[in-house]
C-alpha cells in the first residue's frame, strides 16, 4: 500500500495509543507458562503479538479474546506441548529471541522460523548464553533462523552481556526460571526492565542490583490480572508531530513511562520541547498522561549509555534533529543496523530525499545531524520497517508539499491504527 501524506497545520486533542508491544509479548509469554488463568486488558492487537499468541496456541495454550480482555490458560513452566509444525515468529525479533529462552526449558525439540527480514537478524547473541545453560541449539550459519532448539535440563549461570539488549537479557531470565539455583545477567548499560517487573508480579524471585539482575529458578509462577499501558514508542510519533507542527497541543492518555523505556521524554526536554508528564500512577509499570505543545528545539549530544532507553525512538529523534536548530550528536547507535532494517541507512536515505541529507553524517557508530529550516515532500520508502514508515509519515506532515510512502502496511507490526489516528487528530 502506497500512502500519500499531505502536510497539515497542526495536531490537536486528547488521544490514546494502543497497548505496549514489549509488555504485551511478555504478558502472553508469562501467562502461558504460569499456573492458572491470566486476564490481560488492552493487549496490543498487532502482527508481532499475534505471532507470539499463535506460537503458544500451537503449544497447547488456550488464548481467548473477548472485547478488550485476553484470557490465557497457563500450563505451568513445563506444561507446553511439542508443536506439530515449526513455530513462525513472522517479523518479530522479540518473539523469536524471548521465546527461545522458554523453549530452552522444555523437554522437546522445536524449530523457530520467520520472514525474510528476521532471517537476516543476529541470533548468536541468544544462542551462546542459552547453549551455556545447556540447551542444544542449531542455527543457519550459527547465527540465523531457522533455529532448532532442544531444551531440557538447564543449569543456572552468571553472564555478562556483550550487547545492550533487553531481548537477550529476557531470553536468559526466562531460561533462568527453569533450573534450581540462581542465574545472573549483568548489563553494560541498563535496558528496558519489563521482564523483571512482570516476572516479579507473577511471583518469580527476581532481584535487581544496579546493572545486575538475578533470578532464582525452579519455582512456578501464578496467573495474574493486569492491564497493558499505552506504548511510549507509538506515542512518540504523535509527541514529535505535536512539537514540530506549530500551534499543536496534544494529550496522550495512560502511557507507560518506565524510566528504562521513556528516555525520549528527557531527550525532548533537553532539546527544548514543551513536554509534561501528568497524573502519574505507579503499578507493576508506571503510567501517566503526556501533554505536548509545539515549540522550537535545538540540537544536543546523546551519549551511548542513553541509547537503550530510546532505541526504538531513534528514527523519530532523527526526524526531530533534522528540524532542530544546530547539531545533534547521537553516539554509539550500531544496534540500529540490526533492527527490522538498517535504520541508519533507511532514515538517512529518506531524509536525504527530503533535503536534510547534507546535514546527516555517519561516523563509525555515531550519527550527527545538522538541522534544516524545512523538509520538502518526496517519494519515501518504508524499507518494510514500521518505525521508519511512521517516522517518515511525521516528517511528511511537517514538510512543504505532499509525500508518498511505499509499503505503508508495515505499520501493522506494532500500530495497526496509526494512519487513522493521525488523520483523526490533525487539523488541515
Ligand atoms: C525489545 C527490545 C529492543 C527493542 C525491541 C523490543 C523488547 O530490542 O528494539 O523493539 O521487547 O525487549 P533489543 O533487545 O534487540 O535492543
């Protein structure tokens, strides 16, 4: 689907974005391996989460949707049944990587596959630690799907993560649920801690001390009732649109503001944007309303240790930096190269087409962006990547002249109603 996007004057009003993708995946997974029923309100209905659900249904888990509730019949840590076909993760890195941690604990062999983009993404990062815990994993070229995992008798371990990745940390923590004894993961930089929070909520013995997380395994989890907060990554497209389009004011209700995830709020404040966090509520995850008004922004320096907290927001931050005064330096963003597409390439190519190319420089793992006064409408490419697509849609709203974006249906990966919500909240 080719989407035509015309510039708009401003966006306005009160909106809600769909449930958080990372938290939804974890709710399905923990619900499936807990004992008893889990009831989840506002689970994200998107392609990625539907792959996770389908995989667990294939392993005997009942998952029923009724209105805004999803009910998961948990089968206990070892109660999954061997699927009678390979499990597909579609385009979802979170599904394949975290699910591998659970499969490492099962007494059967399973094969995990996925689409072309997922086939290019690195898996050695989970294969190595899970193998050290005792799983037998075969992979194409030792690093790519299909993965064949023969789980079973795992042993606990202590490990240091070479790459800052919540998916890898989570795979190890899920595997750590199985053996008796304590498994510890140490990170170089703090990544999103949704797994730790939700595991604790389900009764797991998880402890966090600075950059070290440990889990004591061999203990069953209990099904829970929980609500999924709005996804800050989805909200960030509307937040940046409101900052960029003059006279905009938008309030986004009930967004997850977990500090390991909401780095964009701090980045925006440092860039000079008018962003407020209101009505904060604490729970297994903190939730708040985010209010944003338009205003001028300026370039800043973003350190490597900050990147895990904005890893999915970097494409939209690139758009904002392209329209901010001065230079923005973003250090150590090499993980962007191994997302659904190489997001340094996809964003640079698109922003170049819109006239911001001269200011977009890549040096090693750093990106430097010098802002321009105005972007110009152009024929843009999603690269099949949802976040490139939504970031460029926001850039197109703020441009001179109409733009088009190819393969725009890729937004269904995380945010199926994106274009509708954008249309409903803008003023021509
Ligand atoms: C995710 C972790 C991040 C993020 C992805 C979701 C998660 O990936 O980019 O969209 O749910 O744990 P990495 O762990 O590869 O950084």
